């Protein structure tokens, strides 16, 4: 008995997909220090793209080369950025593919067109969320608070308690506060009395008057 050896034939399906990238390190693809991680991310990205199938190796290579080149332009700095950027690319491709399918529908398939447009809108919102997370991870989403010093002129504003001293002063206005005016009281008029008694004020009250008539001596009777 003779055994037949299996015949190995290299068919079209076994041809590799050629990905052409621009010069650079593998870290610019996946953001990791390990090439195994970076190339793994590249394979996952290519398998998730619409239109990339094993049936057409040439088309898959062209699409993959363009996508990977764009991925490297975004320059992921760590594995987290590598994952986020890969998902951003897939969400972008999915949104455009849904738009293409929507406009390709005949007019009588209005519901199908609306459904594709809804899916495109969801993919766009996913892309927006991923972009915001990438910016936040890179620090671009942090809010900066600027504190400015305000110079207050002592002649125009008073900070603290307002006290009144004899002699008075002009009314003091506290800036940036509505209805916050410190009115200075007018000084009173003091008499020459060292005890500083107030001067009498004229009015309509009754006062005793001195008798202006003199004393008349009366004669006794018979004189």
C-alpha cells in the first residue's frame, strides 16, 4: 500500500493582505511598547472596517494601508489612546457607510432610508464621545480658571466698617455692591459751652415773661 501525501496548493485565499505604511515605529499604530500589541490592534481595526473582506485582497490592502496611515497621523502615545483612536476610526467608517446605504435606497424604501440615517447618527455620536474622551485623556478637556487681581482705589471705595468722626466726610460708595452706600452723618453745631451742650432751638412753646409794669405806691385814706 502506498499512501498519498496531501497536495499543498497555494490558492488565492491564502495570499496575504499587504499593508503599506509610512516610515515610523509600530508604537504609532497601537501606542504600546510591544509590537505584538500594536500589530494586534492593527489586525482588529482592519477586520472591523466595512468593505474589507478576504474575497478581494487587493482592495483590503488599499483600504488597510490608507486607514493605518491615518491612524499613525493621530500618534497614540499609550495603549489607551491606541484603543480609543482605533474605535474612532471604526465609528467614522461606520457612519459614512450608513450614509452611503441610506442614499442608495430607492424613493419607495423611505423607512429603510430613515433607519440607515438613524444608525449613521448613532455612529456620529459615538465618534463624538470617543473624541471627547481622547481629549480628556490627553489633558485638552481640562478647564483652566484664571484669577485676576482687582485694585481698589481707597479714595473711591471703603473695605470694612465705616465709622463716623466729628467733622464728617463725603458719602462713601462701596464698589460692585448694589445699594451698599455708607452715608456720612453731618456734624452738629456745638455751642461755646465747654460741656458742648447743644444750642437751643426756636419753637412755639410758651415761656414766662417778666412783668414790665412798675410798683405804684398807694396813698392811705384820709390823706
